[in-house]
């Protein structure tokens, strides 16, 4: 159920509410009776409870003691998580709305709490039958705070909508979400938000000699697409565009280096980078940010067929560079190579690619963050890291030493598509570096893009990872 968020100037004493407070004001300023206050005090002091609920029969009043944290971004993350807990509780009670009361007079806390609630309320119910569907009842959040204005609420709603759009794309099933369908979904979202989309079909991709995308697509019954998304406002702050590149492997079987065991079952998520770029463009356009941004999404599945590419093939990327394919499961870098070459024609300010690229990135940081590397300057990297912290999609920067370049040299072509047994996330990044001639960052989101076990407001399945980070980053540039 989608949630609408509103600013209210009064708190009804007949409706559900949640008071955000701290240890000091919990029992003083709030509208509770003496008996209730005694109960609250006991719960907080003796039982160390942070969330206390009082049943007033027609409605409930909750009290959330906001945890003390040393840094703002940790505090905000704890608010999002608390919001997710309350969300589950209200849905369990079949409640439809709640008012967040910002007793601490800290707008950011109230917004983060609402964010956690709204994101936790997400469900992917497409394939549930009517009788077991059980959609969440919660559909409205009110915020009562002097520190929160309608502009901030609007931006929050846009960020949530972009994240949900990306989650829906990732969660859609492989038989449905072909490359062509993925492009159609981008068109729909572009119309809704205001960004434009240019879809290159197979013949155009052939004329551009995108040998990486075409090689991966050879085993497929479905044609590839190459998608150019653009948001170009008249008063853009930047002369040179920012370019976002997203891996759009709509399903990754591994190809002839087929994934065995549990490797394949989650591979509908292999277009999560493309989904994040789509979601980011959605937020940027919908919020009408003053920044010129282009999204590039090469899309195909990676499958087995008599015509499929095999280990041992040598292919040529659109800039003429030859690649020895030694593993058909390292396909993401091949299609990204063509997209990164295409980005060169824009002479971009910065390019960021997002991809579920390597199992090595999962091994390195698990689901807790993004494995990042690249050639952007320190100032840009720091801004990105700051945005990552703000929204808690954190960046873990890897070394990018030239020694790693040795690991992908090929005997018969310029480079090969796999490195050695270690530093797999870095050698994948090093591969991509061969196709960039501009400031660039590579975000490997293989760890957090798709979760098999629930993680608070991120839920299970597609998380929409990357959308909130990019929206935060571009908001700062736009302002
Ligand atoms: N799509 C996978 C990476 C992946 C793994 C994404 C786990 C999400 C979760 C990618 O195409 C892949 O298979 N990479 C190989 C590369 C290897 C053959 C060099 C890998 O990481 O095992
Ligand atoms: Zn693969
Ligand atoms: Zn893949």
C-alpha cells in the first residue's frame, strides 16, 4: 500500500499518534494522565523499552524514545528503523493512519521516522491470490512539527516513490521483465516524472557496434535494448552533464558458465543497477532538480542457446577494444563497457555506474553497503560518501592500485573479462576503467540490491538501493 504523507498543524486526541521524545521529556511534556505517566516511566526505566503503546480504545497513543547517537546519520537511521517497527505494529492492528508528533522539535527525526514507515510498508503483491493477498492497511502518515515544511515532505514522498519504482522493477519476474518490457516501464516512469527516454533497438545497437551487449544477448530469444534517459532543465547548474550508467541484465543464468546450486535463483535482481538509475532519474525529474542528468541502461538477459557466446570467444567493444571472454558469467562488465564508451560523447562532469557486478562485492561487505571505486577527485568522493551516510546506503571504497591491472591482461586480446582468484570486485572495476576517459565512480551493489532475509525498512527482495543516495547527492548539487 502506498502511503501519503501530510503536514498537520494540530494533533487530534481521537486518532493514532506517536510522540517522538527523549529520556528527559518522555514523562513531562506529553499529554498523558498520571497513571499513564507512571506506567511509561516504569517501561522506560525498569524495562528499558523504547516504544511504548497506550490503548485508548478508539485509538492508540505511542511514545518513541529516540535513541541517543553520536552522529546525526546514525540517529536518523535509528529513527527509520523505529518507523519500520511501528509500521508493522499498526498493520498488525489494521490501522490506516498515524500522526507523528515531533516533541523533540527536530524535523529530521520526524522525516526519517516517516521514511522508515513508508518504505517498510512496501509490498510486492503482484502474484498473490486475492484471498492470501493481505495488503497493509496503513496508508496515511501525518507529521506534526514546526521544523518540517511541505517542500521537505514533497521531496520525501518523491524519494519514496522512486525507491518503490526501483523495487517493483527488481521484483518483477524474468518471464515478464524482458529487456523490451524494462524499456516500456522506463517509458511509463519517464512520462510520470518528466524525463525523456530514447530506446535503441537491436539494429541501432548493431550500427553502434556495441559488441559487449550484442555478445551477451546472443543466447537470448529476446532482443537487447539500450536506453538513454535524460532530464535537462533550462536552468541546470551544470554545463557538462552527469551520467548514470546501470547494469540491466534482466536475468543472469551465467550463460555457458552456468550458475549452479543457489546462485541463479535471485538473478532477476541483476538489473538492479538499471532500476536504481531509472528510480534516480524519476526522483530528479519529479523534484525538478536544477541539474542535467543522463541515464544509460544497456539491457539484455544472459542465457544458453546454440548461438550463445562461449568462454574462449574474443569480442570487440564499441571503442574497438578487444576482450577475451574467459567466463560467460562475467557478462555485466561487457555490457557496461559499451555504455561507458557511449558516455564519452557527452564529455561528462562525472559518470557513476551502478551494477550488481560481483559475488566478490557481496563477500567483501555483505548487504550493508556499496563497494565503491573510481577516478573521481577526493571532493566528489567525499560528497558521495556523505550522501551515502545521510541515507544509510554507505560507500566502502576499495583500493584501485595499478597492480590490479596486470590481472586482466589477455594473451590474445587487449584484456580478458576475469581476473585472478582474489580482489574480484576490484578487477571488475579495473576492467571497466578501460572504457572511461572522464571522472568516474563504480558502485558494485551486488550485496544490498536484493535481500533474501528481511532487513528493517529495506524489506525482503529488491531494496531500491542507490536511488536515495543519488537523489541526496543531486539535491545538494541542485541547491
Ligand atoms: N550478476 C553476477 C554477480 C552477482 C552475484 C550479483 C551475487 C548479485 C549477487 C555477475 O554477473 C557474476 O556472475 N559475476 C561473477 C564474475 C566472475 C565469473 C568473475 C561472480 O562474481 O562470480
Ligand atoms: Zn554473471
Ligand atoms: Zn550478472
